[in-house]
C-alpha cells in the first residue's frame, strides 16, 4: 500500500465526513489511557504524548500515556485486547506488530480480530547507511563492491525481526548483496557501531541517520518509502534506484479493543485529526522523524492485512526466525 505523506492533509477529509451525533453526549466523561507497548523515547511514545496533550485539552479529561514495554510489544497490546471496548483504553501501535507476526507466525492475539482499527497516524522511513570507509554512496556502488569482494560486508539492524531487518533482507534478495547480519537490541547501538566503524552498514530509522549524513559521518545509500524523506531530501529512494515497487516504512496507528462502538471511534477520529492539524504538533513530530498522513480505519485495516501477508511471506523466503 502506497502512502502519500503530507503534513497537513491528515484532517481534511475526516473533518468533513458526516459523524454520528450520539457520541457527543457521553464520551469521554473520565480519564482515557493510551497504552504504548514500547519504551519511552521512541516514535510511538512521542506520538502518543503529543496526542495525549492535545486530546486532554480538547476533552477536558485526563489522558494518560502508559508505557507497557516487553515481548516486542505483545504485553501492552494484550492488555488493550483484554480491556473493555468503551474507548477509555487505547493502543498506540506500530508496524512491529505485523513484523512480529511474520517472524512468529502467530501472536498471542489476532491483530485483525482482537483490535478495533481507529486511524493511521504517520510513518518513519527506513534508511540504509554506510560508514565512509565502505567507499559506497548508493545501492549501485554497494552492489558492485559486494560482488567484487564477496562476503566482505556486514550490517547491523535494530533487531531480528524488526521492520528494518525485513527491509534489508528484501534488499539483499533483490540485489544479491552478501552481508552478514548483526541484530542489535535497538536502533541506537547499531547506529553507534556504524558511526564508529565497527560495522560497515546499518539499516535504521531514517530520522536517526539524518544528523550524521549532514555532518559527513555517514553516507545514506537510500530510503525505503516511495517518496523522498524530508529530513534527507538529497537521498534517493530505493525505487528511484531501480527497485520497484519498494514502499516500506514504520507506520504508527491508533487502535482499541475489539467491538468498540462506531460512534466512539468516530469521535476519537475527528478529535485526533484536529490535534494533528495543529502546526505546532506537526513541527514537533517532524523533528522527531514522524511524517503525518491521512489514514482512516479502513485504510488501517487494509494495511494490517496486506502487511501481515507480505511480512509472513518475506520471513519465509529470507528465513527470518525469532530469537
């Protein structure tokens, strides 16, 4: 699914759509909890806190961001699955959910049946970066160097089975690059080692490499989305370098327990869209590497289904297995 990114169009269609009026009489009348199934400081956490602050102001009710990290996001997600579907417990999830499904084959819950999709919120592209000593500046040069010196390259990812790992394994399949994989516990240590020259390549969230590209400490060989990334405007996409179709990203979504009332989903959708239309929120998220885009509950549902299928297929073809 191609996602046309934009910093302002998020709310346009949603705000003009007809919405049931029955929701306004009751929801919310108490504090709302947004569960983030990952540690503080990541894209999901930053996005949840921006939403929480805006919704708290709009609703006049407390909005608590609750980080429930563990088991690659499964612990926090399961807590939301078990919650009452009344709109007072929400989930800020990302595409790790479907890559987990690809690696494990089955999760403790069914992403399509046990959760209510509310809306897509934004994406972060993935970038392949190289230490200057690798002497490569783009995919063409990397392919040539890897063929001239077989098994001479290694790369670090943010962890086995992460979206970044999947993207690099797909690139390896498409290009024939032989590169040994080192799965780190997070993007930060992989980035540290490629900047330090301990590894030649790293596949990480694109916003993390942008400062190092600007300083010349790293060369960014490409980004994973169909459009170029605003923080790396001079870096071509993998599609631009001849690998079509190629449109992968870390996406962020708001969800809830299964069987949430449609009028509550509609209320949340409209109010979240208003928050995301705030220029200050857009600037804060852009600085954090999150690109906003419009995405309805139906878009999210389709994306979960399609991404689940392609990650399951890629896990099999690339022999990606859980640790």
